[in-house]
């Protein structure tokens, strides 16, 4: 992966540096807000699963987090994390305000946005139009994007669509092994042609979870961590399989290793982890 240039050195077409502009400021903030977007335009790549795993990881590390589910009106993420998730429509100005206008004033400074299938590029366009990306460029807010890729060429085509919006983001390409397919490692030419179209902060690999374990968590309607703790959605003791809980625990541990490897907690805290 190519090294990302210094953000302060970038200039726009008029020759103005980022610091010579006047992007929105999140007035009153005491801690730098962080927005983590998990998204993909292709469906069926497991983006909500990753958002759920991310929320569990942050909770395990004592990071207070609020979440936004863009699968309106019902929501999928909210089913598993109801206490911290709000359903929003990112095409709605009022819902955009619920996220962006509260970044500096909300007690919880880390926001996770689970973008519905087909909504990633429109969501990034909205973040640009509202001035959010200008604030990211000015380092008023941390922006982390987990772009979940499928194993098809159609999924990889999304990289070029996302590229114009992520110059100042910590942009990660995520390979989520929802099944036994590969991600073009067998074809270096294809891999290079797509993955070198944009400067990234790195790649994240999410291992495959045992199918029966995943199915049982879905039926339980709980977070992965609640399932592992052998609790029901209401917090009462449950009777989940020891074996299936073990598979989920091991899977979570592998994901935590990946997030630790990219130093996600440091990025959220506003420190350069690369």
C-alpha cells in the first residue's frame, strides 16, 4: 500500500491549503469526536456483522459508543444493540443533523454508522455536502471508514467510487469471509489493479464464523458478547450451547487481534497509528 501524504500539505484547485479554509467547527467539544462508518454498496457482504463486532470490541475496551442504523425503517443493527442504536435515514437532512450536529455536544464521542447496502457512496456524498469532510481535513473530527468488500469484481469497483471522499480518512479495506470464497489473492494483477486505486490505512481480514454459531446468535437476537456471556436479550440467564459460545468467543478474539493490529483505539483517540 502506498504511504499517505501529509494532510497539511494538500491543496485544492485554487491553491488553498486545508488550514487556509474555514470548515465547520464542533463548538464546545472537550474530546475530539470520532465517526466510524461501516459500509458497502454491494449487499450480502456482512457489513452489519462487522458493525456488531466493532461495537462489542469497543465496549470490551471501555469505549462509550453510540450507533446509527441506516437500514430504515426497521433496522438490523438496532435489533442486536437496541440501547445504543438510533435508526436514521442519511438522505434526510434532519437525520444528518442528528449525527453531525451532535458530535461536539454529545457526552458519547464515538459514533458508529452502519450504512445500508447501496448507500455508501450517497452517504459519503452527504458527508461532503454538509461540510463534515472539511472538518475531518481540519482534524476537528476523526473519520474512520471500514469499506467491506465482497469477492466479486462488482464489489471491487466500489473502490474507485469511494476514493474521492477518503483523502483525509483512515480508510480500511475489509475482507469479510462470510463464506469460503477468496479475495483475488490467486490473481496478483487483479488484486493490484483495484487495491492500488486509492491510498488506504491498510486492510482488515474478518474470519468466517461457524455457521451454526452465527445462526444461534441470530435466533437469540443478542449481541455476540451477550451470547458468549450466556445471557438472553433481556439480560436474564440463558442456556446457549457451550460449544457454540466457544466458537463465537474465538471468532471475537481473532477480530480483536485485527483491530489491535491496526491500532484502532489509538486512531479513535486521535493519535496517528501508522
